[in-house]
C-alpha cells in the first residue's frame, strides 16, 4: 500500500492556528473585562426593559390632533420630517460623491505616482476617522442648527469612505487595457475614461447606493445634535418623556431605512 | 526604421540578461516573426521597442528617435506611431467595437472632446476604414467582449490600424486562438502589413506559423539572437539551436507552404 508522504510544515501550521486562537481569546477577554460585561445583570434586566417598553407601546399612531393633545401628532410630524432626513442623506451623498469621484482616481495606487496617491489616501483616511456626530457638532457650531450642517457632515464623511472604496475598485481593475490605451498615445484622463471607467462604473453606482442607504441611518442619528430630521424629534420627544411618540418616530425611521435598503439592494442587483 | 545596439535587459540585479542583443535592424516594410521558447526574450524584445521595458544599457532607435533618451514629447509622438497587439486583446470593457477602434485615435484626437466620445470626422473616417479593413462592419455596434476570440483580436488589429502606425508589434497575437482563427488573424496581419507597407514584428509560439506568414525570422534563445534569416533557411538543425531540443513535432515542413 502506498501512503501519501506527510504534509510538509503541518506541525508549524497547527502552532500558528493555536497562536491565532490564543491571541483572539486574549483580545476578547480584555474587552470583556474592560466593558464590565455582566450576564447576571442582563438576566435580571427583564423588568426594567418591560417597564420601558410598556411606556413606549403602543406607538402613538393618531393622525389628527385631539382635544386632549391639541398639537401636531407624532405620526404626522414624522411624515413631514422623513423628507428632511431623505434630503439630508441624498444631498450629502451627492456632494460627497462629487468630491470622492475625483479623489478616488487620484488615490488609486495604480493610476497615480506615489507622491499623489499617498497624500490623497492619507487625507481620505483622516476624513473617515472623524465620526459623523463630531462633524455634525462642528458644522452646527459653524453654520447653525438645521438640516444644512447635517448635509455637510454627511458629505465630508462620505468623501472619506467613497474615495477609499472608489480607489480600491480602480486598483482591482484589469491593467492590460490601460497599457493598450497607453500604447495608442492616450493621455491620463483618456486612459481613466476608457480603460478604467467602463470597468468600475457599475461598482461605483453600487457603492453610491449603498452609501445613500447608510447615510439615511446616519442622518437619522444626527438629529440628536440639533440637525433636523427624524432624529431631532426622537430627541425632542425623549426629553419630554413622551415615549409613545418616540416609538412612532423610531418606527417610521425603521420603515424608511428598510425601504431604502430594499430599494438599494434591488437596484444594485440589477447593476451586476 | 528600427535599430537596436548593444541592448541589454535584466529583470533583477543578479539575474542573467533577459535580453542581450548586439545589433539588430528592421527596415520599413519588413514582416518579421520572433520565435523562441518561453522566456527566451520575445516579449521583452517587443516591449523594449515600445519603451515599456527599461534596458540596463544599449540604444533603441525607432523612426530616428532614441527611445530612452529623447525628450518626452518626441517619445510620445513616436509612441503613437507604434501599434501594439496583445495575446489577450485588452479591449476596453463594455464598449462596442466602434468605440474600441475609436480608442486607437485617442493619441491624435483633441483630448477634451474625446473624453465625452466626440471625435473629429477625420478620426471617425480613419477608424471606420480600419473596421472595414478587418471586416467587422457588421459587428461594429456590438459590445466587443461578446465577440469570439478571433473577432476580438480583429478589433485589436483595427484599433492599432486606427493609429496609422508605422510599426506594428504583435506580442503572441494568436496564442489564445484556435488554429483556424490563428491562421485568419495572421493572414489579416500580413495583408494589412502589405497594404500599408508598414513594419510588422510579431512574436509567435509556433515556428510553423512563423515560416508561413513572415518574410524574416528571428530566433531568440536565452535573450540572444541565434537565428536571423528568411524562412527558407530555417532548417531543422537551426530549429534545434533555437529551441534546444530534438525531434520537434511542431516543426512540420509540409505546412510551410502558406502565403508568402
């Protein structure tokens, strides 16, 4: 009987796997201790949670003001503010895309020399590293309350993310076409237009759609720092301890996010 | 037209020379096949002529322009006169045959309008002539990727023709095609070369095809020219010198009676 020869380096591979396992366990353990994870507290939290939920449920779904509550009902308010949240997200993504479009090509390692793509990449990373909430606080201070600072915050954050993802798409584009067009004497823009763009345009569209759907979630949260939209009203109702109205707002936010996500998934599927 | 002197190319400092050519000249209107086993330096030679490979030393002069020393502008001008055809076609993805062939005019077209797909009537006429020449008029508005391998290579030939090249370099143009398509593409390249009286240098894997379609054959071995002459003088012993092996079933003398 012929036995296969022993796999070379098998012992070493097992050692490497054990090492990875040990490191992951150590890091997770460190996090467990650091975050004061406590399962018994979680188990005993049921009554608190029930109390909170009982205040929230059922959501206030009245459409017309009543004698007892003569102001605009939350559902009607939500219907009006959904538009603002959508607008913040759409315009913010658009402005971000505009800037990221140019920067993405410049940040692609295969398209530009290192003294261009390196600084551009670093800049994109810096833009990404600032949390949207912090950006929003900054712009609220700069241009005042309202949806406008939200648009700016979303735009700046989107530049960082989209620019990086655009660059990655360009970097994975097939290179032969670029050289072929270089050999006909095309300049840089022409090569980008005819060798790279046809390869990445669909992915770009898909990334933009994905970004829109993430930005809707983001812009809903931005309300907490004074940017208009659904989040603003969640915060307002919470401060007034009107939890049933909070629930209404949260419900509408969830529905919008799910709807946009589904639409974006459907369109992206077509794009492929 | 093309003159190479004391050319030496190395990939890596301590590696042996990938290409080492003392003296090689190509005149205008020549149809040359470069043969040799894998790694003999065929591709390196062609890429060197396009300036894509930087030699350690030596001089390459094309159309009176020293390829590695001339100012950038002059190099670009010469670059545009050299068409390149690849084994893998390298057509612009998701674009039609027509758009791909127009790409051949990019070097000559006005940059800004070309980005939006606008080309001058002259550019469009030249591109259309190229499409007619390779016989793809019926498929002009099909997406190039959807065509067969042989047709795609025709598109690539048309794109190179749209450059109005003085020199066409074909780097294993038929290696990914079946024998019939291969013969068709080589036939096309030969006709095109004869018609435009430009210079065609192609690297081929099959000596049989080289003998059938080239007027001059250059045999490379380990980066050196070991054979340079007309197809008739490429005897079996010379073949052994190029490929370093006996009993080459590929070397089929009966198949050498192709077009001259």
